[in-house]
C-alpha cells in the first residue's frame, strides 16, 4: 500500500511556486504521491506537470477531472503530455462531477452521467493504449484524423475514477485501472465498494483495480476546534446523494465523522483500517487545515507509513 496526500490548489491562494515548495516537502517526508483537485482555478494536470519537472521521485495525480465539458481526445493529449513531462509518474483521475458544476457552472445538462462515463472511458482507453480511436456512441464521437500519441508518454497513463455508486463502480471495474473514493469509510469499502468493483473487473477478465481511498485528516494536539470547523466545511457533501449514501454506508451521519483528527496513533490506526478494508492506496486530504506545522507533522507521520 502507498500513502500520499492532497495538495490544496483549489481552496487557497497557493501559487505554483508554493506548490513546488510543498511538493519538495512532501517528497522529503517520504510520501509516495501528491494529488490535485480541479475546480475553476488552477488546471490540475498542468500543476502536476510543473511539479513533476521540478520534484523527482513522487507520483502525481488528479482527483479528479469532471468528464462533463471535456472530450476524451483532448484529455488523452493532456494526460500523455503530463506523463511525458513527469517521466511516467502521472495518474489521471476522472469524475462524473455534479449537477452544480455541470449545469450551474458550464451550462451543460447533467444527463445520463454513467452512460457518458462509459463512453468516455471506452474512447480514452483506445487512445492511451493504441494512439487511435474510431468511436461513435450515443453521447461521444471520437476519430483520430491526426496522430494521438505523445512521444515519451510511457508507461500507459493509469486511469482512475471517483466512483462510489453501483453503476459507476461497474463501469470503472470494466474500463478503468482503479477508483478514487472520498468520504467512504472502511465499512463502506469492505461491504459495498470493493466487492462491486472486483466483481465487475473479474467479469471483464481484468485484474483487480486499485482502490485509492481519500480520507480527511490531520495530526493536532487540539482536535476539538478542528472537528467543529470540519462539520461546517464538509457539510456540503451531505447534500450530494452519492456522498450522502456512502457516508451512511460507512455508519455515520455527517461527512466530518469520517475525518481523522487526533494524534499520530489515531492517524496511523486509521490508515491501517482502510488498508484492511481493501484500499490499495490511502491519500489524506485537508492536512493544511491547522497550519503549516500541523501539516508537516502529518506528512512526516504518513511518510513513515508509506
């Protein structure tokens, strides 16, 4: 199992220079991977490419690019370029996204999301594995009139999906290299998510996909004020049906109940619980919430586990 963290380039004023500096700190702490979210600010794959050129020896991933508003031909080009820039250390994380982003932000109807994901992954796999595509589906058309390979983009970029619901898990098990569940506790992973994912992969004759579990967490000597803040900060997810369902499957009522806020042992024990539930990788998010000292201490603890 590998252990990594997210680097918050979406909710802060972090500059690219700051991001590179923090990436160096993550590498020095012994962390295995860094992951970048995507909203309407920094372009996450570009951030990965910039960091990958300056900071060797750490894996880099997006968590995650919504497929609505993107085309697999362009995403393939972008992902292969980042793979070449980072020397083969890039992991492409995709998501269906939400109605708020798709309709409210982009003006695109949030319709048939699982069907769109299936067609998107079908085309993307063709492009990444063969450099060609000839596909006409109900929602996506993709044909390679020009070469679609990027020199130096090796090995093939792994594709992971922020999937947690049954339909998205079945599509991901058949077509992706893994999943990126967030706010899915060990119980939800063990009883619902991992079995569905593995069943779909087995039916498709594919190896067991990776399960990269994202967990909010931070090491701090004063946890109670942070817990109170997290109940406010994470409440947004409780309004999204897919997250509300997986929080309930985890045995909790609130998103913040899944956050690991405490001492070094609390965090280490939590990572082990996720591993035992079927996670192949654990990525801790929100480590910046208590300031730089707590972030660096959290990274040191996780680096020891990695």
